[in-house]
């Protein structure tokens, strides 16, 4: 009997590790859409125990301690509002997100790098307004030439995005897995079709 208990106890943690909790700000919007604001179930349970979040949806599975049993949270809401960040960091990921993970010359997806529109050799700087996502093929074709010299065109002019613009773009790229209990909270601020 001890062997059966130990086997089920050892198996349970791996079974529940796949139950992330969607984290919503106090206004019931996700902290971020891309990447989606998720916590491991352990963090969600701990935050609920410390009274930092309210649990608004749960999985059917439970976790137990010697004295307590709790359903695993699937959606939690922060009790204190976290002000969204206004400044957008200039990172490779944010650049790719701004350009919707597609080459700004040909529109290809995947195998992306970044390219200086005005080449650094010609005095171009590394900034939001001069760097775009580019596939390797277009990047090699352009090299250190100007767009005019090579006859290439940008799909849209590069601009520094606002935090809100990046959040909205991120909503176009949902993760591979969305639990049914999350859907109402992910798109509730989207406009309804007439």
C-alpha cells in the first residue's frame, strides 16, 4: 500500500505542472498578451494564499496539503492594479513583434534577422526608425546598399511603437494552448462585430 501511495504522490506533481494560471490586472485585462501573462499553478496558489489575487476560474484538478484541498486556479486577478509600462524596450523580440514576425521587404515569415534600412556603413543608427525585421535572403540581397540602389521597398515605414500598439499586435498571436476558462478574459475588450 505504501508503494501505491508513493507512486500516486510522485506522479501528481507532473500531472498538475501543466495547469498555468492566466494572470489578469485589477481591471480584468491580461498583464500582457504576447507573451501571455501566465503563472505556474504553484505561484497562483501561493498568491491566493497570501491574499494578493482573487481566483475567478479553476481547473477541475485539486492539490492537497495535510490540512487543505484547493482547486487549481486557471484565472487569477491581481488585487492591486499594476500600471502598464509606457516605455517600450528596443529589443529584438519587440522589433519582430512590431513587424508582426514578417520580413519588411518581401513579407516572408520565419528565419528572421534584422536589417538597418540606412546601412551602418553609411551612417545609419540602430534605432526603431532605422531597423526592420528581414528574412536572411532579403538581408543578404540588400547588404550595405540603400533601398534605392538595390530597388527594394519597405512594406511599411519603421516607427517606434507605443506600448499599447505592441499589446494590440501581440493579441494577433495567441499561444498554442488556450484554456476554455481564459477566452472570456482575453478578448473581452475587442470590438464586437455588428
